[in-house]
C-alpha cells in the first residue's frame, strides 16, 4: 500500500471539511517553536503510544519541514499495520508558500 502524498491546499480542504484525522508533526520542539500548523501535534512518546492504540484504519497525516522525515514516519506507521496514511508533500514549507504566508520560513 502506498502512502498518499497530500498537497498543502488539499490538507487545508481536509481540515476545513471537519473530517476527523490525526495530524502529526514529526519535527523537533525547537522547529515547532519557530513555525507550526494549527491542529498538528508534536510526535512525542505519549502521542506515539496513543497513536499505536488506534484502529489501523484511522486517517493520519504526517508533517515535517520539507516532507522527508514525515514520509519516514508514515512508513514506520505503515509497517505497524496502519492503512490510511498521508504525507504533507513539501511539509510546512509548502504550507507557508501555498496556504498561509504568515507561517515563517526557516
């Protein structure tokens, strides 16, 4: 199964639709302090454990700076049996460029 690549505008539409999903930020706390997308939750040990307890069909969107670490995180969860995974292509950088210019670049 392929991890679906989600464009920043598609993620915005997904958020605005009210569709429930987990929104995982795999960056460091320091990066998150610079720029964040509202609703994303930093992947720490407690959140990891919460995610692992979810139904394997739960939609999960992963986000990082440019989309590479989040792709790796999605692959990790895929190996754990999750089937409804998305990677924000271009990461928060794409979100800043295409959706919300108030998000700082770094």
